[in-house]
C-alpha cells in the first residue's frame, strides 16, 4: 500500500524482508530499526542490480529513541510484541503513533 513519495518504517525489521521489498519492488525508501542490522546492511551493500543502496537504511536503535513526530506515512511491525512485552505495549503504540504522519497507516 506504499505510494510514491511515502516514507516507510519497519520496526524490528528482522532480516529486512519488508524494507528490501519496499526498496526493490515498490521502489520506495525504507527504514528499518532492529537490534541486529548487520545482515540487512550486507544484503543492501551486496546488491548492485536492484539499486538498494541509497534507498534502505537499517539502524541499531531502540524504537523509543527514534526522533521526531509525523516522520513516516506507513509503519510496519512484525513480531515485536514478544520483545516489547505486555507491560510496555502502551508505550510502544504511543511511540509508533507519534512517528506516524497525519493520515498514515500502521
């Protein structure tokens, strides 16, 4: 559901499948936040045909530390509940909502 010009964040991007697909197939810039970004960075750096370099950013960063408000039009998060924990879900969803632009989707 990404559209031209939209900004995408995948929180806890794992192996980077969503970020890489957004950059390859949909040709949208993708941002991933994960505790182990190295495998995704290696895939992006190794890619010369798809042009992933410059369209994907993957960072080692806690979701609570991401700066700004209304930064992304679309936010995905797969499998983060077990990492965030039930006691911290309110903080998690509040932060995600803060990062989501007006009219954006998560």
